[in-house]
């Protein structure tokens, strides 16, 4: 046997609705203020932790960090490296001269001049 129910609805116009229903947003608890953990100390903690996982080249790499940081800080590596480059150049020239001398001596020995 089917039961019969009587349904009814009440309609409100826009002006009456705001008098009957509170449409302001409320919460059951106080909103929590999120603490900003983005600090320089946190950056370096993560850098130390992820150091070996950071790729050498690319958009998120050690090279990118160097390029971005060098926009703020003048890197004077050229002055520090130049004496070493000069020494390398001098040693290469000495090695070349020594190899030429060895070659000349081997040629003289092969010709029986020595």
C-alpha cells in the first residue's frame, strides 16, 4: 500500500530571502594563520640536502644558480685563474720544447750522429 505525503514549499523573493537567511560566510573554528617557512636558512638547508640531486646544466641546475647569483655578485674568478692559466701555458711550451729535443736526439741517434 502506497503512502501519500503532502509536500509544500515556501518561496521568497530576493529581498525577503536576505531577511530570513544569513548568507555571510562563517566557520566553526578560528582560521589558522599559516606560517611562511620560506627563509634563507630553509633555502640553504634544502640546498645542502639536495646538492647531489641538482643537475649541472638546465633550467633548475647548479649552472642556473651560478648565473642568477652572478647577476648580483661580481665574480672575480678571472683574476684568480689567470696566473694558473699562464703557468699552464708556460708548462705546455716547456713540454713541447722537451719533446722536440727528445725527437731531435732520437733522430741523431738513428742517423749515427751521436
